[in-house]
């Protein structure tokens, strides 16, 4: 079932001065996984709650499968929802938690038993059916929460940072599980809120990037990563070097160096931002060479990250582990291929990450 | 017998077993409150118990008990006390739960103010409520035609009115701790308000209900001011009987017997309530 935001605006406590969601237009296609990515306070949770029916938009409409549900209470929307703190019912056993939604819908007894077993099987929690939530680990509790949401067979599943309370290793395991669930339930549309770009890139068919209550960009992970359209998206979806440049004929100039990159239809003389991913920057002489001073070196196991100061700007380079890393204060050359750089018409926002 | 626990709390008894002066201090700290408890509570209680075994005719016997238990007035008062207390507690639990639900979960302006007023209300003396009810329902009151204030129902009304906030306060505290994410999860799973109250909120509120309910039960068993002020002629509870025997009839042994029974019932019902509510809460 599709989810559609039709210029949805949300203000908390009638405070129209600071909107929590500003005229959001977004469509999640049936069976699609859409990630809502953005920094803290950008309105991701608010967007989710508008779909679930816990906040009422001051204007705009929310449509599920083409039907306007803006005025429908949460219990009549038939949506599965999973939140960061699991929100399991502490006095009910795992199977009773999973059966909760089915009981509320007055599903016949025999069917409840079968569907609970099915949902627990699907999330790998069948062996824990008679336990209380407090007797489970965080990851197991989150599986139960997912089973509980899936038991009512929703056609829309909302997930609000479902993995952020888990440790890194468990998170990547659960990410694979969610991808598997999505393959097993191809008809369920998922709206997945996260501020972790890896989760978004791994799981999502499309990513919607939010900032300050607005939608900044929306596209496939590949589009947003390879060809971001603005500096915010570039820095938020994967790290990026954002260099202020002046466009010239057949290239750009940065810190006195001429760089050959695709300028598209940007007019010569304009100021623009050049986006280069750190892992595409090489060390040593080459095309599009930048010379600077090493300010910091971080060894990250498989890679070294260098922060090189070029004309007052920090340029990041992720390099395969170096046998002889340069010393602090050493002068080095960096280079990148012309096709690895993207020219953004907008100005620079911060120095990336 | 009442003095024994207090004696054990005196440090010199047990201290030599634990070497070093540092083991002394906990017992030393416990001594003053234990002594105060013995002096101001256990000692008078012991006197009451002793008096209840000393009939006016002299000597020590269980005559006062036999006399009191045989009297129709006592048995009637016993029954009245217990059913009034139990009914008032039930009324307070139901009413308090509903009111606390509304204050906590139905957004209306002034909900905070109401919650704060509950705290103030707890400090009011119980007869004040009865007085207020007299002004409204009494024979000379605003709605004077009702005569029910002088019936047990009047006492019940007054006790429910006065003691309901004692249930509401722990409930309000419990509700403010409740995870709203759970309520939202329940409602997105398809549960409407009544089901959420029954299946999510009520189980979480059980400990608070048990705490408030047991307190109110004991307070109702021993309530004196409300019964006195409604002026209900037919309503004689155990505390009223104690008052009547001691002050009006100068039958001190009899009064002490009723008092002892009252204390035993309070402690007994309270214990029963705790056991039952612990079962329900687990
Ligand atoms: N219940 C509320 N009352 C008032 N303001 C709120 C409420 N919930 C959120 N806000 C405000 O609305 C804005 C958007 O909040 P929202 O929770 O949607 O952010 P988010 O993108 O989910 O952030 P995070 O990543 O930290 O969860 C924030 O500025 C926040 O302060
Ligand atoms: Mg959030």
C-alpha cells in the first residue's frame, strides 16, 4: 500500500512559528522501503507520527493506498509500528504481546495462535514465546516488537530508529534480518527513520533526506551518493569533501590550482561547491593535484584517514592502510579523477564530515 | 510482651557478638526510634490490652470479652464497620482510578492544577468534608429534603468523598511514569481506549491501587470524625462504640475490648489485602 504525504505541515502546540514539518510532499510506492534520513530534530519522527495518526497536521493530507486517512484515529489505520524503545507490554509474555493486535481485532482464537507462531517464526523468536520482555536482550525485544507489528499483517510498516538502541554488531545482523523480512513480505511498504546513513544505504530503495522540517532531497541511494544535488545531502549521505571553487572554462579553480572536472551547464565565473568523496582521493602526484600539509592522521585498521590542510580548507582522504604514513606537518600531494567529482551549484555548508 | 522487641533493640545485648565499635552504630541509630515507638505506641497499647482483661468487678479474666462479644450492639457495630470500610475502599478505588485516568490522559486546561489540589486536599481534616456535605444535603442544607446523610449511605458517601484522593495520588504518580510509547503501540495495533485502559494501563496501575487501597481500608476502619459528624443515629462503628463505652458509659474494660478488636481487624484486613494484592500484582 502506498504512503503519500500531500504537503503535510505539522506544528506542535499550535506553535506555527516553528514548524516540526513544513509542507512535506513525499510518496512511498507499494512494497518500497523508504528511508527518512536527517539530523536530530529535522522532523523524521514527526513525519512518521503523522502517518500513524499520533499528530494531526495543521494542513495537508496523509493518504494510505490512495485513501485519505488524515482524520482517522490510529486504531483504524492498520499500520505496524516499531520504535526505538521497543514499547513492549511488560506484564504480557512474548506470545501475548504478539497476540495483542489480533485480540484487539477480534481475530478467532485458532487463527491468533497460528499467526502468532508465524510472526515469531519469521523473527526467529519462536523459542522465547513464554518469556516476559524483561527476560530478553535488547535485540530479542526488538524482534518481538517487529513480530508484534507484523502479526496484524499491516501493509504499511513504520520503523523509528529500530536499531539505534543496539550495539554495532547486533545492528548489522538485524539490518540483514530486516532486508530478509522485506524480501519475504514484498507487498509491505516500509518507512524507515534513521540518522545512520549506513542503515539507509543498505536497506532503502529510496532515501529522503530531511533537514530543518523540510525535505532536502529524495532519490535512490546510488543517486544521492554518486550525484548529490546539494551540499547538505552530499555531506549527510556518506562523508564528503566540499570545496569552494570558482568555475572556469573546462574546469574549476580551487586554492590556485586548476582542476579538470565536468562543469555541466554552470556558467564560467560562477562560485560553486565541488564534492569529492574521501575514499576517491589518492595520495601522491596525479591528475587534479592538490598540495597541502598533513594536520591529522587517523588509523582505522583497514584505512588511514588523512586531514590535509589545503589553503585553509581541510581535505579528507581515506586511503588503504599505508605502510609508511606521512608525518604530522609533512607536505603531501593529493589527487582525484575528474569523473569522481561532482559540481554543486549551491554554496558551502560547513566542512562536511 | 510488647516491651520485648524494644529490649532487643538496645545495643548492649547484641553488640558484644560483633567485634569492634563500628558494628555498634547501626544499632545505636535504631535505639531512639525503637524507644520512642515503645514509649508512645506499644506501651499504651499494652495498657489497653491489660485493661481489657480487668473487669470492674476486679481480678483478671476474659469476662469483658465474653460480655462484649455477647452483646448485640457490638456485633452490629463490627458488621457495620467492616462493610462500610470495604465498600468505601471499593468506591474510592473505582472513583479514584477513573478520576486519575481523566486527569492524566485527557488533555484539558488545568489538569496540573487539579493534580496539585489533590495534595492540598489530603491535608484537610475529615470532618470538614462531612460538614461540607451537611451544608449541601443536610436537613437544613441547600438540598435539604434528602435525609440520607444520617443513614449508612451518607457515611459511605462522605468516606468515599474524603478518601478518594488518597487513592488518586499514588495513581497519578504511577500514570506519569507510564511509557506513552506503549499506549501508542497499543492504539496502532488496533486497540481503542477501553481496551488500552484494561490491558495496558490497569496492569501497570495495580501496585499503586494496592498501596492506595490498603491505606484507605485501614483509615476507613478507624474513621471516627466522619461518622460522628454525619450524626447518623443507626450507624455505630467500632471507634464510635469505643467512644460510647469509654466516655458515655464509663465502661473502660468494654471500651478496651472493642479497641483491641478494632486494632486486630485493622492489622488483619491490611495483611489480607497485601497478600491478595501481591498475588494480583505478580
Ligand atoms: N511533543 C512535542 N512537543 C513539542 N515539540 C516537539 C514535540 N516533538 C517534537 N518536537 C519538535 O519538533 C521538531 C522535530 O522533532 P522530531 O522528533 O520529528 O525530530 P527527529 O527528526 O525525529 O529527531 P531525532 O533524530 O532526534 O529523533 C523538533 O524541533 C522538536 O523539538
Ligand atoms: Mg526521532
